[in-house]
C-alpha cells in the first residue's frame, strides 16, 4: 500500500512513518505549511493519514493563536480534501486527526462516538475540522476521524512536559483533580492508525483512547508511583488560569470521560489498556 502522511515530523507522524515502512508500505510525506496542494503528489496513493496541525498547547490562546489553530486544521483539511475530490482516481481511505476536545468539558458523562459535541473553542474547532473532510466523503472515499485523547509518550507531548517536576517530587493534581483524563499510549496510537488503514468497516469518528480513563488525581498518583516520587503538590485552578488563560479551562481543567466504542466493536486489541503498566513501559 502507498500511504501519504502529512505532519510526518510531529509526535505521531515520526513514530508512524517507520512503523508503516517496517510493515512493507511505501510512504510519501507531504508538507502543507502555507503551500497549495500539488495534485500530482496525490496521484497513485492508496491512503492518506492527515496529521498536520498547529499544536494546541504551544502557548496562551490569544486571538492570533486561536486563528492559527483553527486555520491549520479546518482550512488545510478542506483544501486537501477538495484536491482529493478532483482526482481521477482518488485514494480509497482518508484518515484524519481529530481530538476528544470535540466533546468539551462534560464532567463524568460517558462519551462515545455518537455523543453530541460540546461548547467552546475546542468543540467548535473539532466540528469544523471533521466537516472539512466532507468533499472526500462525497467523492466516495472512506473517511475516518481519529479523535485522539491525551497521547502519552516519553519523547514529547503532555507526559514529557510532566516528567521534570514529577522527578523533582513537585508533581500533583491540576485543580480539583476530579476531571476525567482520557489517555492513550503512543504505541497504541500507531497501532490504531495501522488498524484503521486495514479495517474497511471503520469510518466516521473513532475515539482513540484507552479503555480505562482515569481522573487527573489518579493519573497523578500513578505517575508518581511509576517514578517512585511523591505527587502531593496540587496546582490550583486559579494559578493555571492566571498563567494560561482560556487554555487552562479548555485543556487542563476540562473533564472528558471517553470510551473507545468503535475500536472495541471492530476488534482492536490494546497494547496498553491500563494506565500504570503503560507508564512503567513508557518510562522503563
């Protein structure tokens, strides 16, 4: 299979590309930074994995940063899918990144793929991001929206940012710690993308989260145990809001309890279904 990957230098893309090549696939990389899509690059491709997008935790959500986040997802995805729809022989599959931010802050409500979107900046972006792939769907391409949870990886993302304070014994829960934390190990993210490429029954939204979400307080305790460090220094919600503004409520204090219903029904077997063994494996 020939697979085209956007965002190939990001956390997920950098792990996915060698995995695809090891599995025998031919991989093409496509950069979408401010460039029009050259239709010739898309010819002869069997599937596309679209991972490109401005990081949502790169800084405070100023109006300019919010515009960058939205544009890098909605406009770029729409441009790419418009180009795919015009191909004489389009790819069979279009797998696009999305995020559980689609659901917003929902307390303890159990969220599945058919749950309604929430309200606020991230849900608004999530809805528009997924709708931007409509030209590909109308063209008959199988479209899969991977709603990523919080990706745990030693080499980047949320976990990497937590390691320094936790190793110093300064880790602790964020705010009340009662907010639900729907996580996924990077190994499973790569496995799920490969599974989605091969599983034609998967289409539409797919929650990419482990089957056992935890509260932020429980995550904190598990990470402290994995590092053999205390984790008793809470970060007050007001301090997070003062430091990060709107991003604190939208990203760190929001409660999103998500189940991987579509993956479970399709038969995906998680490599890391439980948090503490996953952390031990990641930090070994």
